[in-house]
C-alpha cells in the first residue's frame, strides 16, 4: 500500500496528517507513506521528526491585499502542479489524503485528475479556501465540526469525524499526569499558552493571573509564554512563587492538558480538538489575525455547548481572564459541567474512522478475506 499525505504551513494542518499516517502504519506496518509539502512550511521539520519522508513542491498562498504580487504566485502554482504530477507519477499512490494548506491544491487536484482515490480533511468550523475548492473533485470530505457542512458542495455527503489527534492524548490518565507533574490532590491548575511562538494578549492576561494567584494555597498557574516572548518576560519583573511555573514551550501537551483544571488558549482547530479530547474546561481567546476569523467559529462550537468561555480580543478587558478563572475555581459544579460538555465534543477516533471510510482496513481483516 502506498499513500501520499499532503498538508502544510502550520501544525494545525500537519499533525492531523501525521495522526492519520500513524493509524495507517498501525494497520499496515509495510505501508509506504510519503508526505508532500513546501520548504517554507513547518512540515519541513515536523514530518521528518515524526519518521516520515517528505518531498517539496513550489507553491504559496495568494496575497489578497497586494493583487499584483499574485502574478508570481500563479507562476509558482503552475510549477507546483507539474512537480506534484511528477511525484504522483513516480510514487504511484493508492490513496492521496490532504489535510489543508495551499500545498494541498496541486497535490490533491493532480491525484484526482490521475484517477487516484482522493480525500480531504477540514479541521476548522469555517473551512479554508483550498479545501472548499477541492471539495467538488475529491471522493470524500471529512470534517472536524458539523458546523462546516453548509460550506461544502460535494458529490458525496461529508463525514464528520472530529480532528485526528495523537494517541498520547487518550493514553495518558489524569491521575498519572498530575502525579508525574507533582500536582497535589485538590490543587486547582490553570494552564495558559498561546501556541509555539506565543500570543501577546494571552501573555498579558496570564501575567495578571500570575500576580493574582502567586502564593495562593490550592492554586497553581502553569504559563507557557511562547518562544517569541520568553526571554523578554523572564527578564522583566514577574511574580516569583512556588505555585507559578514559567515555560517557553510545552513539549508534552497531552500530560499537561490532562493534568490541568482550566485551559487559557487560542482556538486553533487542533488546540480545540486536543482540549475537548481531554475533556478540559477552557477560556478561549480566538486570534483575530487568521483568515475569515475561523478561530472564533471553532471556539463557539465548544462555547455554544457549555464547554468553554469565549472572549474576543476586541472585548477583552485587562484582568478578565484572572477574574473568570477565580470565578470558576470558586464554582466546582460549573467547572465539572464544563468539563463534561467539553468531553462530550471530544473525538479520539477520527483517524480510525477516516481509514475505515476510505477502505484501509485492519491487516488481519484483509488476510481473513482472502
């Protein structure tokens, strides 16, 4: 079996592709899986570290603000299409699966034109342009959120499966995670982060939360500042207390999410899926700097069902996160209800359902059928 995975730009597109690839390899260890991305996307580093080979094509997104610059973009797109066709012709995949990002356009469209079974997965509640355009041509569209269905016109009904998340998010228990991190029984843990680089608004609010809860018995604050802000924050005055932990980046997110009681974060599709897979209540502050404000729609899927508090940046008052956290800490019944509602939205079988739907069955089943 030979499969091409294509998804790139950000971790939100790449990690779901890796989760699907891992499930395919679990079912068929002999399967050959090739990733196709761009050299300037995060996939260049993430994919090889995950143990998969990757090839690159020349393509970039359209500039909606400076239209004349798109002349070069179109030239690159044409080059990328030729490169994608050659990779497909050489590799001869049985399936091609795209998980978003403009790199998927040439790859998935070329596979479709070559008559190869092709599929896409959309992570956001408000779909990206590439996937909306591709949806007319692929064999099946997989969705993370039901709310995205109305944006697609497909030849087959889209299938809502959730976002593929790494198995570590389901294999780690809350008790084991808290014990490993040295968290005491009954301690209320606030976990705040704004992505690998960090987010200034979240850092501003976490700084106030650290000041408010520093030294408070029964409360712990874990604050991942992001690589862009860590040195600046550590060089400035900040609360020093045993119950405040500063980190640049969280390498073991499954353990920290399982261990905490409340998450403060952006609402990228993968972040939302990981939070709900772990059944954690959250305060979500959607990034206003993303296309079509899609993080807001992701967050509202959870908030509308009672699993999260959503505060848009334009409405965020200084200290509002600390105030909301204190209110939730004082209301364990509400916190427990939020956890229950978040968990009810969590899907941990997305990669498995995708494989089942497109016909990549368990190897044992294949053997018994012969």
